[in-house]
């Protein structure tokens, strides 16, 4: 945004700290799968979010890349939301994500990823939630015994570029960068899907107990968050997404 970095691969939860409506994407059970999410984000809801980002922060969203669905790891077994009652769960600094876990009965504790492993190791937090890639890459299987396959939030990973920099390039370079960012969306989805299958095998091999929970119970427990978001964020964008997904 300031131009200190030319490009960045980030997350919707991080962007929501500057463009609050990106927090809509952190709503639980908003998308069925990565392909549906990509289709919606390349239609009017995504265009509205991209416009806010560009107009307010001099930043162009080149592609809606992905980080996958988020799941809960913990020091004790989780089968349903009531099992989270009283547990301290690390979340990103996303107001919507924090409210999701408050509705599950947990105490959300936002902190950076760099602090998380030690916090889990020392018992400062009881658990956390992340896509499988982050769980593997940060060796959370060393300090957590259980993982509940909740798929509660879909995590987009937008790739951004400073607008002033982009517009300073020859037009043919601008077109090449913009087109490539979009072209690689589908390839990135396929890469993440393939890697997730491998990561679930690795998680099991590392000794974590995988719980296949009834996601409908978690969906019902998180429904009040939608009402909260309607009061604080752009209701039209939310309704547009729900219309596209048939909810």
C-alpha cells in the first residue's frame, strides 16, 4: 500500500485490517469448495472488494489465489462445538474469525504465526486453526495431538501489487502481469488440492489424531456471526455472495 513492497501474497484476514469488508470472506461455511469460491470471487462480489482495495489503498488485486480450508488443532479431542467451551484458541487478527470461535464457546487469542508454536508448546493457548499447509509448515504436529477436520473457513490468498508501480510499466507488461495473475488462479487451486491430500497423510503419519466432525453442527453454532456481519460490514456484498452460492 505504501510502496515499500512491490508485490505480496497475503490473506483476506490480513487485508480486512485495512478494508473491513474483506472480513466477509472470513464467514464460516461461506463456500462449498475452492472452485465455487473462485467463481464467486471472479464475479460481482469480488469486483466490489477489488475496487475498494484499489481506490482506498493504491493496490491492485492480481489474482484470488488460495490457502485452503481451515481446521482446528488442539491438545484435547474436539468432536463438536461444545468441546471448545473454555478453550483458548489462537486466531488471526480478524474480528470475524474471533467472533466465530466466541460462538463456539472458545476464547479467541489473536497472535502472529511467529509466536504460535511456542504458545502451543507452553500451553499459553490450547489450540489453533489453520489450513493443512500452515499446520505442516509450522510443525504443529509436534505440539498438538488432535485435529478436527472442520473446514470452517475458506482462506483466500490474494496476490497484490502496488498500483503506482503497475501503472508505471509499459502497457504490455501491465497486461502480462494482470493476465498471468488470473491465469494462475486455477493452477493454484489444483496445486493446493493435490498438496492437501498429501498433507492429510503426513498429518496422520506424524501421529495426530484426525477427527471427522459433523460440520453441520459447527455451521449451526456459527450462524449468529452472519447477523453480526450484516450490522457491521457491507450487507449487499454478503447477499451477493449468498445469491451466487445458492444459500
